[in-house]
C-alpha cells in the first residue's frame, strides 16, 4: 500500500468516525499532529551526515521555498509548501531532511557508507551538492556540522587516531545510551568551517541510531543558538554600568534637591535613564529569553544521552557545564541586572514623584487658603457696599418722594380735602420707611442672584 493509499484510508476512517464524536475543535488535527511533526529517522551505519542550521525569519519563507524547489525539481521531486515545517526526500543518493523552526531552518544531508579509514570525514554529503546552491541558501549559517557514524564491524578508534581527528586540547568523549555507542567531538570549527562529530556504533538499533544522530545535531545547533546571546550580554554590559553609575549619582543628589524646580529636573533625568534602560531591554529581551529556552533544551537532550565517561576525556555534559554554563550565567546575570536597575529606577521615581506631589499639595493648600482669605475680604467689601447702597438708594428715594410732595402741594389737589402738611416733615418721617423698603429689595435681589448662580 502506497503512502497516498494510506492517507486516503485514514481520511475515509476519519469521515466514518465523525458521526461518533462531537464536532472537532478547529485546531484538533493540527495539535494532534504537532508531536509527530519532526519524526526520527531509522538508519544504520556506516553513514555520513552534513548538517546546516541557517538563521532566517518569516520574510525568507518564499525565498527558502523557491530555493528548495531548485534542488528538488530537477530530481523530479515535489518541493515542500511554503508553510511547511518539515520535509524529507531522497535526492541523487542523499537523504534530505529539512525542518523549519522559529528562528532557523535545518538542512540535514545523509549518505550511506563510510569515508576513508584514515580520514572518516572525507567525502561528506555537502561535497556532492552544487556549491552555488549551498552558498545561495537564504539566511545566515549558525551551525555547520559533519557527523560520521561508523558501523559495529568497524574497528574501535584508539586515543591516537581520535587525537589526530580532533583538537587534542578540546576533544570530548562519552559512551552514550548505556554504552550502545561512543561519541567524540571537540565543538570546534575545522578548516572547512564545519565542526566534527564521530560516533562509533556498538549495539544501536536503527531507531536508536536515528534518535542519537538527531539528538547530537540538536545539541550542536542549540548550543550555538544559545550562545548568540553571549556577545550581546557583553556588549550591553558597558551600557548597564553607565546606567548603574548614573542612577547612583542621581539617588545621591535626591536629598539635596530643594524646591519643585530641582525635583522636576531630577525627575526628567530619571525618565531619561529609564528610556535608555528600556532600549537595552528591547535589544536583549528576546535574545536572552531564547537563550534560556535553548539551554534548557540542551540540558534535556544531554540527559537523554545517558552518558558514561570515557577514560582520559571529559564528557559532553562536563564540557557544557564548564564552557557553556558560564556564558549562559553571564546572560542571566545581565538580565537580572537589568531587572534590578529597573526596580531601583521605579523606587527612585516613586520617591521623586511623592516629593513633587507633596510640594504641589502644599502649594494647593496655600492657594486655597489665599482664595479663602480673598473670599472673606470680598464678602466684607460686598456687605459694606451693600450698606452704602442702601443709604444711597434711601437718600435718592427720599429725594424723589420730596419732589413728589412738593409738586402735590403746588397743584393744590389736597386743599379741598382740608389736609394740611409740611412736605419737609413728611419726607423726614418717610426716610425710615424708604430705607426699610430699600433694604428688603436689596436682600430679595441678592437671594435671586444667588439662586440663579
């Protein structure tokens, strides 16, 4: 049964079983297939592997797809879709395994058969690929490794041969999978720009072989991807020292600041330090987070090797503990230092803002007290003016009443009635009455204006 027949059979079974369960979640098929997205290969030695890890982003997806097509189509092979995460095919006697990860893409080429006995790393698979195609892979190469797996029937490598293949000062070796194989490497770039890994098969099964090869290549790739953060950590170290010193000097000046102007100046300087720290965090945040994730993957992969020491050599785990762990600790220390500076900036900013707020509240209290004093003064002036207004209005009211009585007397209208009066006396007696009416009118007017306001 071909692979397409199997897929058709599975699709038919899925349709038949659809009536036996509720409607599928839109992501069900995708998440169920995720754990099977990059399966292990079953392989047996002797074999040679060339592995490339190329850092590229999503903007390279179309270019990567077109580039793979230039390798696959001449061999009559359908290239992977642009959104594919995994692809494998046999091309001109080479087994191509291609994987897409978040930050990089893996190109792994496998050829069966061993190399020259004296130089097992001769005739590696990449030598059989077009050089122009290799140089044209979109992105930047981060990891490049040659792995040679020698068969169980091959003679064991002695220390002299291993020393000739690797740097004697850096070579590491371990028995892995409880002694089923021996691995040697030096984690160095050799003359061709590739690192070298030699595996001696003792009792590996084909599936163990595939898992071991993939695990070792993942360790090499993740090691270099994790180390991308180390130069950045050293680079921002000077910036963090400058920020630390500047924050210390600003904190020392805080008790000497007197008045809102000096405090606002310190607050502006503090905001500038915070902006510069944010620039550092934006440069390093993603890279440091990725480094921690890669380092955790390395540790899990090494645990899965189930190492046993080789006499006279440090193991892979010891090498990572002595060489990789300090670099990762440097990155973690830089990240923690950024967090500590951010906390100090926050505390200093809160203190300064509190001082500025207290000063502003004191100013507001003084302003309110001044406004209260002015209000009371205005009220007294208003009452004084109101009293004067009553006097003035009463005076003019009495004058108008006097004119009225004088005119009435001259017309003689009251003569026939036998009413005799002195206008001056009547005006004098009417002044209190006029004053009362004026006072009542002013009060009513003030109440009406107060209600409208």
